[in-house]
């Protein structure tokens, strides 16, 4: 009897209107942006809350920052009380704007500079499972007020992996534009990702762009260690679009990259191999070839000495790379010489 009356009350128009306004108001205060919500429904069996027509707009410009057709949260009981078991997002759109590396929107989520009270960092996400269907993510960045570029990821699907606690990622398309650089790829898949507030671990994955092919694995502990290995294959001819007029690149370039150190002070070890040739000259005029040479003096462009012997490059926080430094500890690179 009581349960039946409770279900009737929760489904009443008056309660739903009250709850919808309450959630929109609280979310607006939390984010520091304007929040609109079409409807909110509470169910007891199973225990879940469904939000429909969620829109978050910039309080300053009115630009849509978050749009979701439906957000559904299923709640259960954990050892410490109620816990968010499953969070589902249907066709969400999210746009983030960075100015000089800092998030320009959602002022309510920024750290309060006047509040120096220490807080314990999160090590677990507030949900057990996250399911995302057909999302679109946009990231735009600017430096000193000048537009720097934009990353657009479409058709993002995230679901629990077969291995407990991990997620599988599917992306229909990814494109990035920054200055002269314009790159796009499709059908990106990464399985068994470990994602938490304090870490991101990508197992074996591959990414192929017109300019670059990347394969490897990466593990990042935020505020802690960085590790991983990447194999890069650059399509040298595509690099020409990044060079000044009159310059172009031919040949190929491979690199094995080992990541170490920490996320804030990475040590990056690069082994280079290949036969890239940089052609330099005025449009329509003669071009001067510059060929990558091994540190020992052989010309990789012509293949003298042992073929494709790797050159070596190390980036890290060595001498001069302490606090406030540029982070380039040591540099051992192949010479560029003219022929």
C-alpha cells in the first residue's frame, strides 16, 4: 500500500516539475553555467533516475556546452551506502574551450584560489559502469586570445569490457585542425581501457592518420608515474604541409618512443630510423636537399654504413630541466647536413 502510494507520488506531474527545477538549479550552481532540463523521472524498482532534454549553456555567451537526449542513473547499495551503479548517456554532445591551457567554461568546477583546505584526491569514479552511446566531443583551444585549433570526435561509444572494471572505446571519426595541420581518421577502437580519476591506462592500441601511424601502450598516473612504448611511422611527404612555402619532405621516418618519468616531468627516449630528405628552395627554383645523418657521420639519405641504423634522441628533466625549466634534460640527435 505504502509502496504503491509512493510510486504514484513520484510519478505525479507536481513532483516531477519540482524535481526537474531542483536538479536544474543545483546543477547550475555547481557548474556556474545555465542549465535547462526537460524532465526528471524517479523510479523505485529498479531504483533509478532518468533525465531528458539536458542542456548546459555558457552563462557568458549562450553557447551550448553540453546537450544530452537522455541521462539515466541506476542506484544500488554499496558497503558505505547508496552508490551509483550504472550511468548511461544517450547521444551526448560536449564542447570544451581552453584558453592558455585552462578550461574557459564551467567556472563552478575550478579550484577556489582562496580555499587552501587540503582535500583527498579521488581514486575511484563515482559509478561502477559507464555506458555512452553515439557521443560527440569538441575541444577548441586558444593562446593569448588567438584560436589555436580544434579537435572533433564523433560517434563515441563507451561500454564495459569483458574484463571487470575496464571499458571498451569505439570512435567513428576523429579530426584535428591546428594552423596548417588538418588530419582525420575513422574507426578507432581501443579495448580494456582502465579509467579512473587518478589514472589512465591504454593497452595495445593503434591510431592511423594521413600524416602519422601510431601503435603502442601508455599508462599515466596523474600526479605520479608515466610509462609506455610507442612505435611511430611518419609519412614524410605529409609533413610538407607544416613547412614554410618552398620546402617539402620526402622519404620515410620511423621512431620507437619509450615514456618514463612522471606526467608532469616526462622522460621521453626516442630512437629514430629512416631516410627522410628535406628539400629547400624557392618556388620554381632549385632545391637543396638536406638529409638526415646518423650521429656517427653516415648519410642515411644515401644509406651509407649499416642500413637504417637508429639515431637517438632523449628528452627529459636533466641538467637545466628542474623546476621552472623547459624540461629538455639531454639531447642526442642526428645531425642535419647539406650535400
